[in-house]
C-alpha cells in the first residue's frame, strides 16, 4: 500500500502568516495643531510658546522623547507609549472597545487595555469613560441590577406567636 502512493511536490513555498491584531491606522499622518505641538516644538528647537497654558504643559516635556517624527511618552516601568492626536485616539478607542478582538470592556479596563497596547494621550481616562457610557450595546446588554431603589427596613412583629 505504501508503494502505491506517489510523491507530489508543491512548487509554491509555504509562507507563515502572523495573526496579530494591529490597531495602527494607515500611515497617512498629517501634522495638526493639538496637545503634542508645543511639546514637539520644545523638544526639537527649544522654543517656548507664548500661551501660559501651553507653557505649563512644558513641565512634562522631560517625560517625552522623539523617535523619527513621532512623539513617545517614557514611563518608569512601561515601554515607550506612542502619543496620539484626537482623530487617532478616537480610532484606537473604538477599535479597542468595539473592534474584532474586543469584548466591550468598561472605562477603566478600556484605558488600561489601550495603555498596554502602547498608546497614550492626556485625556485617556475621561475619553474611555465617555465612550463606554455612550455605547448603545454596553447600555443595552449590561447586567440588570436587582438592588431595590430604597433601603429595606425590617418589619417588627410585636407578638409573633400570638393567636
């Protein structure tokens, strides 16, 4: 039986495909005026902005670094976190919350999931809580609370065994 089997060879090489989830948007990066602009200008040229609110942001500038043209945030026990603008942050939040590999996490766990994925922006906690509170699927299928609306009071019976 083994001698009757003919050998066959496939001319196409076998290629491995990595099934890793990518949250990055396409590389169409446009320079916009957002929270990263004064930090990037300060780290590149050392110039300080004239607006006092943006000058206050520069106290945090030593926590950031520039690699290529991208701003990254350094942390003590974390890898470098990619700093995102508002459009990219909205895309990353929606992908992490409602994307193909998500389970509609709550606000704090969504923010933690995004940080572990390697992304950062200053309003991450507030934005994730707002997204979760406005998600229709999270509101529709959330666990129903069976707690009473008022605090229960014990009913006292004066003579329980009296007939």
